[in-house]
């Protein structure tokens, strides 16, 4: 494996053949905003937030899936890139129903944080306000399609780490929706192992654990097997 | 030189943004020294006055009354501030947009009511088809997201505006 040298944001850096711009930038402490990327999962370039400029090229390149080249000159921050990133986050917000104030992920949300990072204070685009459903058929988890940004982290973690491939995406464009198995309710899935990895990797409030919002505290008395008072009671 | 004229107005919101405004504690004395509060929930004035320098707008535009008021506000205001998520994004009031006003009213005033169920009469302003952010209806000069925006943020925005500076809210406050 040979070493390639390039510049990112005017800094001389080096990386190995096959490494991505994002990888090399982060190794060198150069920040590039991302959303669909999650270390340990394959990269798919779904969100386009990590777009960078490469000298001599007119089009923009997603840093997470673009491998480095010898002598490459990469720009990470420019007015053009900032405008594109702001627009991307705006599109994500306006395509579904993201109501931060009443979301299970409020203050723990990568989309909410990104809005601050890219300086988005309002939406110039109209809100699409689509009809989107909540599937709460799974015993322990739920999916709120109102909050989904189609980053496909859940699809990848389920396939690549858990090996179940319960999740996938159906439809195109604004009609695209996450599905479990062949579009059946999550609770009916016989491939889901209920491992919860999808919930842990979700950047927004789309995938959530039940029992964490108002009036949902359920006691699990069997955890106290030495108490007899609870015997036969579920609540 | 006379003091800047400040107004606040409460449209389709929960009043939380006004509460957050009041939450700036002793800094309220400083602010009220430096401006004339000419309209809003904090003063007893019935008609929106002319020649207002700054108006803080809380709430989304959801009813015919909101619509009438926001046009009047815009006509008479130099710097219009969308204060909080309802004004900026339509937030919680906008959650009815997928459902529509007829079904919402039926649910709230007929289905869920046990005593004398009836739809609101002509005394209650009619709901618009959609609850919309303020800037979907009139031009907005300053956006202050947050549910509610913190008292510190509201103070710094007011301090900037009173001092003739343009407040920068990008990167300092989040939705929610």
C-alpha cells in the first residue's frame, strides 16, 4: 500500500491508497460535517453534507466516498460549500415533519446540531408537511417516519453488523420510506433480532426506544426476583 | 433623541416566548429604560400603533385574526423579529397541517367533548387551512429560533437592536 500526498485546506497531508478524503481529513484534525457517515459502517454518500471542492474539477465530491489521489488539492470550507450544506440541512428539515420541541431526540439530535453548525435559522423553502406514520408494533422500539432523514445508518448497521438486514428503503425521492422486511409492520418481522443497534445509530428521533417518554415508565418487577410481593402482577 | 419604540405580539404560540422574555430578570429594568414599550401582552394598548421600531412576534399564523394582525404589524414596523420556533417554523401549531382544520375542530370540539359539544361560532377567528411561519406571509428581518429562545438570547437580540446593531442568531441557537 503506497502513501499519497495531497493538500486539504492548504495543509500538506498524507494518506494511504484507497483512503477517503474524509478519513484523511479527520486523521489530521480537519473537520468536515457529516450525517449519514458513521465510523465502522460502510459509506454510501447519502446525505451529501461532506461535499468538498477538488482543484481543477467543477463538480463537488462527497468526501466520505471519494478516495484520495496524489497531488489532490481539497477545499473543505468555502462560501459555495457553506451555502450547499445549509441548503441540504434545510431540505432535510422541510421534507418531513421535524418538530424539535416535542421530539424524543430534542437536544440529542444530530440534525438539530447540524442546523446550528451550518447556521440555519429558518427555512426559505416551504414545508412539505407530508403524511408520515409511526410504527409502534415492535415490543421495545418504534419508528417515527416524521423524523427520518433516510441516512440509512439503520439499514447498514442491521445488515453489516447484526447480519439481519431487516431494514431497507422502499420508494423514491420524497416518497422513499424505511421498511422492515418486505414492508410489513416491524412487530411482525421475523428477521429482526430486537438487538436495538438501529435505534442506537439513528441520528434523529426517528428510531426510539419505548418507555422513555411521558407516562411510559413500565416497571420490570421480575428484575427483583427476591421480592415476592409482585408475584403474578405485571404493574 | 427619543427612545426606540418596541412592541411584542402573541399569535399562535403558547406564550412561552413572552415568559422567556420576562425571564431576563434584572436586565428588564435596563431594557425598559432604553425603549418605550408601545404594544403587547405587557401593556394595555388595544390597537397596534404606527411607527414602531422593533416588533417581537411570537407564534405562527394560524387564523384569520393572526393574518389580519401580522399585516398590520408589518405595515407599522421597521424591524420585525420572528421570536421562537412557532413564528420561525410553525412548530407545534403546524402539526395540524397534515390533518386540516375541519378534522381538528371536530376532534377537539365535538368528539372529545361531553357537555354541550359545538363548533366555535363567529366570535372565534376562523382557522386558516395551514398554520404557517411568519415569513411565509410577510417579510421578516430577524429570525430567533428556539422553543423558547433563552432569556440570554432574547436579551442580546434586543440589546443589539436597541443599539442599532444587526443581531446574528445563526450558529448560536437551535430549533427546539
